[in-house]
């Protein structure tokens, strides 16, 4: 059985295409089935009419999927944040419906015009009310699919967290509590129902990934729920330096620094990773 990490690494170059293909397939199947249902319910209709209705709807929904995913990243729906973030998503369902209806009506009008006919909306209010009831469910399904997929990727890639500080030993009342460690030395990684420790010194480079920071450790990638700025504050500043708005490196694991004509640079790590360096942060590398 192949290592899941190897599979995950092979998946990365085609990940974006696979994600797009998934939504295209889902929306195409939905449009096809809905067209057949419309045709069965109203056999007097020419086939092209329900086909235009459903394809126009599917195209606009497909264009809205990235916006829904981006909004969830900005206002994540985690348990402790529901009260603050859920209202944003409720408002977003209204905007989602407005864009969906406006977009599909425009596409239908163009399609009908090419057939020498006119597409008219009898009642905009009635159409919005009808479509909103469906769009709320569609919005929720998009969120559910995106969150499920993200959870699967986390399980395959591995999620790290800083180990909790040890409980102070029970002693006499006069005994002062031990000083907590200034910086974490190890991190607990959960991956595919297994847990193991990684040393902070083994981190090669770091990359900001939305609400997470990606850790490159001994050829493997893990995610830790924190921003890059927050996490760097916990690491040794003499060893870990920021070299880009979204990247940081372990100086002990830098193999080569390549200056570029633009004033930026590239860093090649001992493990083979290549990290961009912006002019703003070049001094952190010592020149």
C-alpha cells in the first residue's frame, strides 16, 4: 500500500484541476437530470428550453462556488465562531441569490435571442422568492462539500498543534511553580488516526495558508491552525526568519540563496524546497 503522503504529494500538481472537474461534473449532472425532469413534466416544451434554463443556472452557480469557499475562509463556521460569523453567511445567501438570478436570466436572454425568441420574467419578486428557497439549500450544500473536502485534506496531509504546557508538579505551598518553556520544542501531529511528535528544529520552511500555516518537516507537509505571524512569535528568531509575506525559513536548513535581477531572491532548502524571498525581507538572510 502506497504511503498516503506520497499520494498526497502526487495529487498536489493536479489538485486545482481535480477540484474544478469535481464541481463541473456535479453541476453538469444536476443540469442534465433537472432538464430531463422538466422535459417529463412539460413534454410540449422544446428540449432546448429546459436545457437553457438548467445550464444557465449551473454556469452561474459554478462561478459562485469560489466566492462561497473564500467567504467561509474569511468567516469560518467553527463552533466557537458561529454567533459572530453565521450572520455574515445569512447575508451572503441573499447576495448569492441575487447574483444567481441576475446571471442566469442574462444568459437565458442571450440564448433565447440566438433562437429568435425573447426570455421574459413575469414577476421578479416571485422569481427571487422561488429561487431563494433553493439557493439557501445550494449555498449550504456548497459549504458542506467544501468543509468535508478540507477535512479530508487535513486528515491526509496531517494537522499539527503545539503541545500543551505540562501541569506543574504538586509540591509545598512555598515551592514556586516551574517556569514554562519560552518556545515549543515539539509539536503533536495527527494524521490518519495516528499521532506523532515532530521537533521544531526539523521544520525546514513555513508557508501561510489562510487560517493555517504549512510546515515542511523532513519532506512531509503538515498544517497548524495559526497565522504565520502568530506561529513565528513562538519560534527562535535567531533560527526562523520571515523571507516573504507568506513564507519563512529555518536558517539552519538553507542550502543556497539565489539573487534575482528584480531584487528578489530564491532560497533552496536542503530538502529541495524552493522558497521565494522578497526584497523587503532579504536582509533577514544576512545580505
